[in-house]
C-alpha cells in the first residue's frame, strides 16, 4: 500500500518543509526570514503600493524604526514612523542595491504579556550593489526588535545600531583592471558611509523635517484645511499644552467635618470671672495678643478677625484687656 500526501506518515522526497502547514505561531526569527524572502521578490516595477503592502505585512501601524551610527562629524540617531518606513526600504534599492537581507546570529528572545523582544548582538545587514561597481557590503551591529504577541507577529520597534561595515570587491574585477590606475583608484574608494548609501542618508536627514510634519499632513487629510490653517491650529494647541497648569492630583473627599467654634459661649464664660474659664480663654487667645498685652500694660483692644463667623454672623470682634489681666471680648 503506497502512502499519499494526505497520509500523516507521508514522507516527501523534497524534505519535511515541502508540505504546507496550517497557520501557527512562528518564531520571531522566522519573521525576519520571511521578510528577506519578500525583499528578494521585489522587482524593478515595484511601486509605492508594493512597498506599502510590504510595510503593512511586517510592521505595526504605530511602528518606529531607529538607526544609530557614527559618521565623521559625530554620532547620528534617526527615528522614523510607520508612514515613512516604506520609503526608507525603497531608498536602499534606489541607491544601486540589487539585494538586501538580514542575518541574525545568537539572538536572545524574551516573552512579555503582549510583546516579544529579540536582541541580536551579531546582526549583519548584507547589501549587494550593482552600481557604481559590483560590491558586497556587510554592515554589522546590534538589532533589537519588538514583535506583537499575536497571530500576525508584526514589528513594533526596530532599532539597529551600526558598529562597523566592510565593502568586498571580487578579485576578478581587480584582475581585470590591474593595468588601469584610474579604475583601481576608484575601486579603492568606499561607495557607502557606515554601510548606508547616500540616497538613504539623504532620506534620513529629510525625515528629520518630515517626521514633525506628520501631524500637519494628518490634520490636512482629516479636516481638509489649508496648510496655513493646519499650522495655526497645531501651534495653538501646542501653546495651550505649554501654558496649561499641570493637573492636580485628585484628593479623596474627607468624611469628617470640623466643628465650628462657639464664640458666644466663650464670651459668656470669660465675662463670668471664673478662673478655669479665664485660663481656657487664655489658651484660645492668639499668641501674638498675649505677648503684646504683657509688654504694653495700657493696651486697650486688639482686633481679632476670624473667617468662621459666630452665631450672630459677625466676622470680626475685638478683645479688651482689663487691668487685672483678664480678657473681655467686645462685639
């Protein structure tokens, strides 16, 4: 009895990966392999729609792509959003690149609640250049990827830190132009800067201007406003956020209520001449009035204002100091 492809024990002559499996959660590294295959399927006729579909397949809607490297004039760091990512990959091929793929070695994966992080310290971006001359460029660095933990497993953050690069020229080309000093001098010059073409570098510099303008473009597309009105609206909203006071933390309402002081009862108690009540009235009197009355014996009345009104609704009353040292309040 011969086995058929529908048999679960069927062994394909083309290897175990010949049969098509049902969709399942793949490893994050395999997504980079799929991205390399998609880049290899690119043709010269690939337009912006093809690149948008490529970015939609492998990048989240709020994804960001960051490149860090060091040029002759100092370190550089460029971060672009999701709308500018398709154009970034297309500029790589516009600079004379015919093939692009990424190689990840000894990557480390960490799983979180809603994301998967891949940290590869030995990542290589390999580009094959057809012009101005046939050259293979290996750009090495550290690649940190954050994937969403779902069925699509798309990239949310892409951070590639370039450390070094190498430009490889075949010996056959050197042998062909061994007798031509001008060609040899041209072959000895680098065609990239830190593994990136001039097209890509110029685009990254342009993204520094384009990235803040994404809010203007989005507002113009949503509300159909003129560019000047979009700029005025965005600047006004940013100014409002700058001058607005910081939000105070919400306080929990207290259940206890303060008891109001009864000024009428304190007045009657002090006028009775009771020693205990006079001592209590001394404690209730302000410290400033006590010190002033002791220093100036002829002081008559010191105004004492209170925000809590008594039963009569008066906000202010005065305290008279008698020669005997007792206090007598005057309404």
